[in-house]
C-alpha cells in the first residue's frame, strides 16, 4: 500500500475515534470504516497513533483496544449527564411504545391473514348446522367448488395485508434505529437491549410475514 494510502488510514482512524469517543479493536475500526483501508494498514495505523500519544491503547489479555485521548475533551458536568440520562429514559419509553404498536399491528395482521373467507365461513356454518336451509344456487356453487369471494374483496384483503406488513417493518426499523441511538450515545458502560428490558422478535423466534 502506498504511503499516501497509509497516511489516509491514520487520518481516518484518528477522526473516527475522536468522533465516536468509544473503545474499539483494530478489527472493529477496520469494519466500521467499511473496509476502505486494508486490515494491515488499520492495525499499523492504530499502533502508530498510540505510539505518538494521539490515541490511547488498552490491552485485555490478547485483545488490544483503542480509544481517543480523553485529555482533549472538556469535562462533562453532572447536570449534563443527568440531562442525557433523562433523554435516554424518554427514548427508551418511546421505543417501548413503538414495540407495543408493532405487536398490535402484527396481531391484527395475523388475525386478517387467518380469517375465513366468506365462502369458507358459509361452508363451516353449513357443516355445523346441517338442518339450516341454504338457497339451492349456493348449494350448487359449493358442489361445483366455485369461489364465493369476489376479486375486489380478495384484492382488498391482500392490499390490507401488504399495508400492515410494510407498516410493521417500518416501525420495527424505527425502533431499532432508536435503540441503536440509545446504545451508541450513552456515556456510561455500554448496555444491551436486554439490560433495559426491551424484548425483540428474535427473543421469541417470531418471523415477520413476507409480502
């Protein structure tokens, strides 16, 4: 790799660590920079910056992590931390509300997709109450296997289903973005969704329906 490319990697690493202000391994940095620079260049860049005192290096067993030099940042006062904690709590509540809305939409969608068609409902009612009279024309349609739901009704059902699936996916994506923002910006120890009581589809092995 050229010296110019190496210099670009060092500059990108320093800017990324200062911007994120979180510890990362060299492999994390390599992936988070979208593999713009080679893995070797990123590792050497991290080591070079640490040796120059521009970033800090911590070793945990065989793992090395790198973080921005904290002396360049102003101290965060307690009131600012409390304000951030309050914002995190608000975003967490918003996330829970969105998750509840998604669950409601998915339940309604499941109900719609599992409901009997008009023909199926009539056929079930006839089987349950064989003594109830039905018009001869409908009996003939049942025997012929004709579909008793109109194309318009069928298209409407599929349209509603697609709408709810898209809305469910949209809300899930919004919720994941909010959760990511919470975990990314929180100044203390990094938390997981489980730590803050967030339940996901994956926790219950729920697979969203396909369009």
